[in-house]
C-alpha cells in the first residue's frame, strides 16, 4: 500500500464515526515516551482565546466558538457578538449566574428570546426584576413604553401582592391611574372617609371630604342622587351652613329651629309643619310684608286684616257660631264701626257686666242711650210711624209718664179721640171749648 499523508486522506463522514478518534501525541518529558491521545482529551487543554479569536472555533468560522476571559467563566461568540456567562457571589451567601450580551460592533446590544411556533418562554422559578429596568412597549407602537415603580409601595420591605380582578366574559380591562380621565364601571369602591378627598379641577387647594364616623348606627346608608331632568346640566348639594336656594322640593315632616342646642337637658326646640289633614294639594301664599304666623290658640294682635266669610265660634260650645252678612252693603264701600267710649263715672261695661250688641229683632233692654232723630214704627203698617221731634228743645227736659195705661194727646186730632181724665186738670188758662166750659162754671 502506498504511503499517504494525512492531508491526503478522505474526510470521514460524521455518521461513520462510531468509536473514539485517536491521535498520536508527543510528550515533552523525555522520560515519558510518546503516546496516543483521544480527541476529547485534547479539548480539555485548548487555549482560552478571546471573543475575536475563540479558543475553540469552527473549521471555517474562526470567530465563532467558545472562549474564556477569566477562570470559571465561558463565552459563546458568534461574529462580533457573544453571550458571556459568569458566576457572581452575593453577600447573603447565594450566587448569581450572569449571562451578559457583548457586541464589539455596537454600543447597545439587545437580547431577544424567540420561541418557535406557538411555543412560549417560561421561567421555572422566581423571577425578580428591577423596576427601573423593566419596560413594556406597545405592540403597534414600540415608542410607547410603560415602566413600573415599586419604591412607592411602602416604607417597609417585603413582598406586596396585587391581585388582578375577574373581568368576567370580557377579554380585556384597563388599569385605573391616579391622574387619568377614565370611566369606572361595575365597581364596589370602599374608601375610608378620611382617605377620600376631592379637589377642584382648576384649584387643587380646594378640597372636599366626606365623613361617616358621625353616624350613630353602623351599617350601610344609601344616598340617592336626584334626577333633575334633561334641561338642567348641574346641581348643588345642600348643607347646613351655606345660604342656598332650594327649588322644587317636597318636604316630608320638616322641622325648623334656631341654633341647635348641644345641651341634652335642654334640647333644641323645633317648629313642625303638620300637613296630615289635607286631602289634596294646597297653596299657601305669603304677603309681601314681614309677618308673624297666626296660631289657632295663641294670644296675638292682628292688624290690617280683611276677613272674608268670617265665622265666629263660642269658645265653650262649637255649635254656637256667628256669621256677618255684608251682602246689603254698597259696592266700593268700607263702613267703620266704633266702640263707644267709657268714663270713670259711667264705665262702658258698668262694672263687670258685658255689653251686648243691639239686634234688629231681639228683645233687649237698652240703657244710657241718647236717641237722635228717633222714629217708632208700626210693624203692621209701613206708613205708620212716629217721629219724636226735639228741634224746639233747647235745654234738658224730663217727660214723666203716668203709672197707668194712657193715651198721648195730640194738638191735631183731639176732636176725633175721646179722652177722659181720671183726675182734675189744672192750668193757668184753657183754650177752646175747655175755656168756655171753665168760664161758665166760674159763673155758677
């Protein structure tokens, strides 16, 4: 067989290599003869190399292979880039295995793990990331990035867990932020009253807070917001301090008081409006004046009042009533009735006696009266009336009636009336027939 150089031998296919490859090796120690070596023994002593010239490289790709920069480290280089692995000892006794991206052709080198097909990337263990180094970018717009800040969670250490809510049949949900304009739906919001503050949209120094600790009874209290219709766009809450206009309200059992009392032994006095007796809507109109409400049983002085259809009732017997009938008055008239004036000598009520109105058809006794232009009427004949004429009286005159039934004599109708006297007549002179009679009687 002809001798061939090794370089002249055919390259064996990988599939035909069924055993171990053996190469002769020269030992530099003269006391140890040359021996054979397995190929895998040679790989234990390859040079460390570098990223540009790895210690173990591929045949036709000398800058792709394995290299080492320090003991117990290893790097996988491919072209100008490499993934370098090293171990770092931690102060707590643990270690961190670091995989570092290196690229001599670029100042920044990204690392992307791309699963195949529908496969995915998983971490079988605890994954811990520094908040400032973790960014989420938009799928459609990578320029939009989100970073989380963990330093604001608490002043103490430890792990804080944030549970994601159930979105039900929905396929997506949105995180609620502190400064964004968002619409919240299907939320049960429970916030301590001291932790809830609402600020002004233009002036954040204006702050509104709600308080529930002042409730006497625990439990849930529901406050329903009113529906003020489609034409009104805003409304204002009522409070117990500010001056406000209250419109279109139905007050049910309202009470009114002055400054509320804080003394439990002297509680606040209230005014209560009772509308339980009404059967339909009623309108109460206030006059354009400062007024006081008139009470049914209170002692008050009423002024400038016009009573229409007034009925006066006895305080002891509700069936005794008086109604003033003013239908016979002239239109556009206002008659004044004055109470007579009393004096010490002749008091109006004559002691403790009460005065009584004089009625047209009532049987009454009238005392201490001065009649002017007095007329006495015959009820059976409207033309029969007597007028007492005092025009010729210039001083006080007493007319005394006899203590018996009598008929007044008239100067005009004495002839038609037969008059007989039960006693003598006396006078300085007589006239008429009475004068002749007295004349003849004097001759006897």
